[in-house]
């Protein structure tokens, strides 16, 4: 269980997150929704250890997560475009390899390459293993990024707007893949999304943020319209 407890983030005088509590269970795809500026991506970065917190903490099964416990999938896919698809997926194993085996892709051990091929097969791209990553479509590249996360062997996957740059068909494929991996591999997957309809079709649960606070937490069928209504300023007395 990934647990974010009392997460508070402040930028100067502005408090972006206000004591947020969220859990993600193994085997669950949790979608975090909300309007621009509500704190979604800040929450994900705090969960990943990339954003200092003013207060609160993150635990995994009751302990502090280690550097290999959380895999990240970003909107900007960050593949090495000139390298092969297989080399990019093997990079997911870098954290557990000795330095001398990670200096160049040619030194990846055979067992890592076999595991990376299995990860590519899992996302339906084993036949593109030896193509340059830059030759793939956006949706295919994002599936390679998911395979790279799988090769890391992390029990938690955090995805920050992973489909915002993709067309509708590719978006459906990537979200369906994340849901399938959560269920089949017993991963705890937290995905920040802009599209409530995608969350309704693929997520097990949604959390809705508004102005840095959790205002919804429940099944994906919940009505999320209130998250996107413009804030009405209170009239002065």
C-alpha cells in the first residue's frame, strides 16, 4: 500500500497542497483529477520524492520507499530516440546493475535483455525491439516507457499526464495497459489525468483535487463536474 499522509507543499507564501491524504493499493489504478493548478502534478512529484514537502510523508507498506520502489512515466516520454527500443527498456534496470555494466547499452547482461524483451512483449511491442525509439508513434513510445517502468521491477508506478500528448485511440490503449498491469502484476498505479472520461473507463478509483484539497475519493463512476467549475469569489460584506 502506497500512503501519502498529510502532504502539504508550500511555494513561498502560497500553499499548493493542504494536508492531502491518499492511499493506492496493490492491484489498483487510481486516477487523480482536477482543474489546472489544483496541485495534481505537485502531488505526484511529492509522492516520487521529487518535490520537497512542507509537512507530511510517503510510505510504502509502512516504510519509507527506496529509490527502486517507484517507477515514473511522464508526459514527456524521455526515451533516447537514437537508441533501440530494447536498449531503452533495459535502462529500467540501471538502478540494480553495477556501474561497469551500465556505462553503455552493449554491456547490459543477457538476463536484463531477456527481461526487457519480456516487458516489451507485455506491452505488445516485442516485434519493434530493434527499431530506433524515435521511429515509433507517440502511443508506441509511451508503451515503451511503460515497459521500461516494468523492467525497473518497482511495485509502484506514478504516471504524470501520460496521455495528454496522445491522440484518443493511443490514449485509450495506454490507459487500458496501465489498468491491466495494475490488475495482473499487482502494481499500485497512480495516474494524474486531465480526462475524466478516460478515468471513468479505466480507473478503479478517482481522487479529485480542488485548490490543493481532496474533495472526491471514490469509485470512478463519481460525478467529477464540480472539480472543473470556476471558483466564484465571495462578495465583500
